[in-house]
């Protein structure tokens, strides 16, 4: 009952006219940011952060939060319609764009919008009921546990890839190697930079994502030498009842997965979408269709993406630890307003905490309206002939890449990965495992080395800690099960049977 009372208290603040306006403004800006290739909430919030000095505290925090989770809604639109993703919509390119090619753009966008609403709602419930307790879960995870969790992520390669497992593992390894470029976090030594100063900070995920997915897809379409647009004709947003029923289970699974991974430092929307997609490929009733343009392939990852964006506020507001760069900027906004996020925030500023939580659900409703019934108006700009549209797309790709570090070199890197991504497409190699390896590789290395430092070089730490030991045991069971399943199916097909003399 205390939670219901606190939520009612939060809604009394969130539903004031002033806070409703700031929430609507943040959601609208976030959706626009999500639509534009390459631009993300990090760059937008950093640009708007100085405005918080002149905006009331509650309104400023509600607006910035709306930009963040609003961008998670909007970024799936460009991924589904044009295969141009942000970091948190890479997985949406797989089944979402495949549905677009089948003429099911409206169904894909409806699925993403409704699933995001479901995932966001689940996360808000988790945030309201468990924020004071779940923030402490992060303290239970040590470097060895995070290392084991990253290894679980690598197991997802077999689910994320749409081609052969061997090709998927090879692409994942390439991503891991790309993640090693830059300055070593422990020794400060430059690795694989070829004495180029702009590689000292490594290769940006925006450059790789836009290059391997966006520019590569544009190049492929131009190479086809046919006049086309991302989609043609009427956008039918209303699914049949049978199609709608397929959305719910995957969205609920994705919302639960994203809510958990959003709490953990290093988790967040990017990891959550891969995890939800991998689990759907394993447990969904339509798992054999996922990867070819399937509703479940869009619903689960969209719900996980949105849920993780919401619950990533839990470590910040409960224990004062930002889990990613966007949360670090949100922490800066708190500090600018003279508020220290942490265990005492709920007691010291209950109006801000519960008002922000309540505003997330209000924003969830705003975003559902913006991204489902009104999405056809957002997409009207894309009904331009492709020969006219692609220069604009390339322009926004360049602007988005440049805005990350204000560096021209990033644009050249993006162009290089555009060529590499096009070659991957010609060779029928899936770029999604590459992104998974690029994201998880540096995190695995950092936590692995930190674990060995703490254990003085002993590997027993990975097996003696309950969390890491359990995760490694699950990995062993899964790998063994996969091998047995492969041998069984191979024998069933007669591949391993000896020829009769």
C-alpha cells in the first residue's frame, strides 16, 4: 500500500500542467532524435544540459528522462524502415527490416510501439516497487560475475546470427578484435592504432553501426539499380487479432529481461535487446521464423530496449552510480540542481523521485500515441523516391557521426565501415554478431583482467563465487546440450552414418 500511496503522490506532481508540457517536449524531442540516423540521446542531452539552469528542477529532470527513453522508441523507426540503427536498435534491423521488405512496415512499427509500451510499463512497475531494494543487487556482482555474464552474452551468437554458426562466430571474433583498438585501460598502451591519433580512443560504435548497417544498405540498394523507396503504398498499422496475440508473450519476456539487465552496470538497452532476441529464438512458438521477418523478432527486443532504459535509473537514484554515459549526464543534471543521487534521495526528495517515476508512465502513454497512430505522419518524409532520399540519409549519417566527437575522422571511419558492411552483404555475412562482439569484447577483457588482479592470478575465483560459478555451469550445460543436439540431428539426417559396403 505504501507504494500505491507513493505513486499517487508522484502522479500529483507529474500531472501538473508544467510537468506535462516538459514530459511531452522531452518525448517529442526524443522521438525526433531516434528518427534521425546517428543522433542519439547522449548528444542531445549533452547539448540541452545547460538549459536545466533556467528550468524548474522537476521539469528539467522529467524532460531529460523523456528524451532518453523517447529515443528508445524512435530509433526503431529508422532501423525498421531503412535499416539504419542506433546502438540500441541494432537487433531491430534483423526482423524489422525484413518485414519492411515483405510489405509489412505498418505491422512492424505497430509491434515495436506496443511492445515498447508493454516493456516500459513492466519496468516502471519494477522501478516503483523494487527501486530501494534492487539498487543493491549491483553490489552483489563482482568483476568475476560480470566476466561470466559477458561470456553468457557470447553464447547468444548462435541465436543472433541469421547465417551459419561458424560465420557468426567468425564475425563475433572480428568484432572483439575491433574492440581492442585504442588505449589499454590498465597500462595506457596504444593498441592497433597504427600511430593514428584519432584511433587512440578506439572505434566508435556509432561509426560501425551506421557503416555496417546504414551506409551498407544504401550502397546495396543503389547497386541494385532499381527505383525504390523504403516502403510504398498504404501503411496498415492495425494488425489482425492473431498477429496481436503473437506480440504479447515476446513483449512480456523482453520487458522482464530488459528490466533485470537495466539494473546491472554494463547492461542497459544494447545488451538487453540481444539477450531478449536470443531467448525468443530459443523459446518462442515461432522460433523458426525469427530472422526472416517475424513479429516475435521485433516485439521482444523492442520491449527489452525500453524496459532497460527505464530501469537503468535504479542504480543512479538508489545508490548514486550511473551505469552508462547517458546516466552520467543525468547525474550531472541532478548535481546541477543541487541534488545528490543515492540512498538518501528517496527520503530527502520524495517529490522528485516519485514524480520522475510517475512521469515515466505518463511519457509511456505520450510515446504510444506518438509512435503508433501518428507514426504515419512521422514517416511521410520517407515516401520520397530513393534517388532523392539517400543523399539526405547520408547527410544525417555524417551529421550524427560527427556530433559524437566533433571529428571528421569519424566520418571517414564510418565510410570505411560502409564499404566493409557492403562486402559483408555481398558475401552473405551477418553484421549483428560483429556488433555483439564489439560491445562485449572490451567489457569481458576489462572484467577478466580486474578479476585476475583481485585474485592474484588465480582462476579459481571464477568458480568459487556463487554467481560466476552458476553462470559458467549454465554455459557448460548449454554448450554440451548444443553439441548433443547437433550430433543427434546429424545422425538423424544420416551425416554421421557409415556407408553400407
